[in-house]
């Protein structure tokens, strides 16, 4: 079993998805049970994988037993396992919210959901650049279907932009991958890391061009400035559980940037060492600033939270751009927190929008919501988490980030941007909360009664995860620290992949 | 032959970029298709242009073509084909639901 632990999280959602496709005419309750069971099992696998790699082991799975670099390998290290665990936990609560009926409002929700998880798990575990492209396509194809799920004109418009932009991005990804292969003759990331260090002088500019093109594509996926424009519209129009699941999507881009930056263009990369480094910090701070400004300027609650997702991508990249073990560790500790918080935000925004009649999530004074205080309370907790205020783990993450930034050349810029952006996010959410919950008047429009408990349980569950991350801050931060030091020592990764596997 | 292929890829890419920046969905779909043709040829060329050799490493024949780009292109073609079909369906759906074929939904 342990031999196959590295591929199990990829195969499980694939098999579940195929099974759900075959069983599409079966009663929906059975399909829900199957989908839920697969996600719970995926969490179990992610925990097992995290436990297996926690002491620094790197699990290698050579597909078809072809040794690297000739075969395709899956590689599970601390970083992969950490992101996989985050994804699986997020998926559980997004799915629980969807089970309230959104999954039945269109076809194949569960199939697409499982394929999305398949793509995500594959992207985190693959050790091959072309495979990363393939898994990106898998998760994008599933996300197109999920985004358009149950239709509607605004959703179609947002979906068209999202699909066209990502297709163009995929083309650029292939150009970058093709150039790297043409120059270096390999696509295995560990092998690329070795070969890139020995790039002959006449090819250095080609490798640089390919590397920066790759960074551009990954920045599009991670919604970094100026390639973030697709995100607010797409996320604000997606149905709530889908938007919640999409909270992890920008993190796939960030994960890939971190992986490529530390492994292929790390300190040992000879003539192209630190290729991305000069770009990361300015882009990160600008993304953070624009995300926070967008949140203040948004006219709808869902768009506001979508802009906060952009800001969180900026915060995470700021942490990664510090390029120190402390900085990357701070980012990795903050990553699950911000993912869960954003997902909870989307779910609560949906619960609010459903109770305000035609106003939906527009930030105008409206009717008093049924269950005003309960929803308001949950919104408050989620807002605290989204902004990163104490006592929740977002504060710890930002604190770790700022502490890691001490002594960095950009210290003043980082301090100013992170703190002002947090303040702006605070102002934005405080204004939304007071508009929705305090400046309300009149009774709510007659809306079909919705069960408050089942609706608020998934976001509350996500908040419990955030609380757990706060309580277990010590072990979690230690794990993040160990992950960061593993990332900054790519020689072990390279040796594990190439050295006989 | 290298110059010709490079020229073809360049022209395809240029046309693809131009068309995908147009305001209506049909040229955009065509542009994305041209871009995917260009990238497929590009990937293929990255294995170097070899004529008359099998993509199999065998002892008597000293030279062989690089099989990997061919496999990559095959994957890229399949994905590109599926995506083109999907984006055409989406464009038709947008035409039906938004009442026009402008990319941003406003004539």
C-alpha cells in the first residue's frame, strides 16, 4: 500500500468520477453518498500521505516502473502533501454545501467535482512539467463545466471570458514547455533542474525566455497582476460551492510558481539562477494592493470576496518572494487559512444573497434577513478570518510573514502594503457587514424557507478548521518550516527522483 | 525546411493572436484554433526536423527521430480538439443567451 500511496490520491477521484459517470441514471442520493465517500476517503489518503512524508521522506511513484527521467514520475514531498490535504478538506465542505440541492440543478455536478479533484491532486503530485500541463488542463476542463453549472446569462458571459483566457494561457504554457524541451531535452522537473545548471552560454537566453513565459502562464493561473482581471467576474458568478472550491485554484498557480522557482530556477541553477526572483516581489505587492482596492470598490459581496482572493494570492506570493525559509514557511502556514476563509466567505455570501430577494448580494441597504443574528455572527467570524485579525490563524500567518520580512531590502514596502491592504480589507468587510445587517429595514421578501442549520454548517466547519489551525499553530508552523527548508534544498528532491527512485 | 516551418509557425501565431483579440466570438474561436495549430507544429519541431528515420531507437539504424515530441503533440492535439469543441458550444450558448455574439456580451 505504501508503495502506491503517492498515486492513490490521484486515482481515487478519477475512479470515483468515472463511476459517477456510469451511474448517472441512478438515484441522486446514491451518487451523493458515493461522491461524499470519495472525498472523505481522499482526506484519509491526504492525511496518510502527509504522515508518510512528514519526516522528510520523498515518495516517488514511477508510472509503469519506467525510471526517471525517461518515465513519468509522481513525487510526493511535504509541500505536495500539505496542499493536497488543504484541497481535500476544502472539497469536503464545498461538497457538503452543494449537497443541499445545487448539485441537482444541472447535470454531472459530482462527475465534474471529482474530475476537478483529480486534476488538482495530479497537479500537486506530478514531477513532470508536461504532466503539470495535462493536469492543469484536466482541472480547467472540469472547472469550465462547474463554472457554467446550472447556467444563466451572466454566468455564461463570465465563463466565456474565463475559458478563452485559459485556452490562450494553455497555448503559452505549451510554447514554454516546448522551448524548454527543445533546449534542455527533458521535461522531468528534477532532470530539468540538473540540466538547466549546465546550460551552454548560447542557449541561456532561450531558457530565460521559456522560464519567464512559464512564469507568465502560472501568474495567469494564480491571478497575479496584471493577469487577475478574469478572477472577480468568474468567481462572483460561479455558484457558491464551486466558488468555494475555486479558492484553491489560484493556489495551484502559486504552488507551481514556488515549485519552479525553488527547484528549477533555484540557487543551484547556474546561469539562470534566480530568474524569477526580481519579478516576484513587485508583482506580489502590486497584486495585494489591487486586490484590497478592488475589495473596497466592489458593489457586490461575492465580487468583494473574489477580490480578497486576489489579495490573498498577493500576500502568499509576497511570502514566497522573500525566498527565505522563514518567508516561505509563513506563506505555507497562511495558505490553508486563506483558502478556507475565502471559501467560507463565498458560502456565507450565498446564504445572504438567497435571503435578500432581488437585491441578492448587492451592497445596498435591504430588508432585515430572517435569521439576521445567526448569519451575521457567522459572517463576522468569517470576516475576521478573511482580514487576518487576531485571534484566528490569519493573524499568525501575517505576523510570521512580517517577521520574516524584517531585514529584507523591501521591508518598508512590504510592511506598508501588507498592513494597509489588511486595513482596506477590514474597512471593506466592515462596511458590507453594517450595510447588510445593521442598515436593514422592513421584513424580508417572501422567499422559500431555507434550512439555516444545513446552510451554515459548511462555512462553520471551515471556520473550525481555521480554529484548529490556530490551536495547532505550533505543529503546523513547524511543518511549514520543515517544508520550506526542504524546498530550499532541492538536491534531496533531485536525488530522490533521479537516484534510482 | 527549418526556415519554412519557422515562417509557418510565426504566421499562424500572428494570425491567431490577431484573431483572438477580435470582438466577436467566431474570430476568437478561429484565433484560438490557429494558435493551437501553431503550438502543435512548434512542439513537433522541438524534437528537431528529421526525415527518413523511425522514431524508434534500434541498433542497425544509427539515427532516429525523437519520439517524445510526437507523443506530446498527440496529447496536445487531443486536448486542443476537445477545447475547441467546448469553446464552440460555449460561444453558441452565449449567442443564444446574451442575444449577440460579442465577447463581452454587449453589441
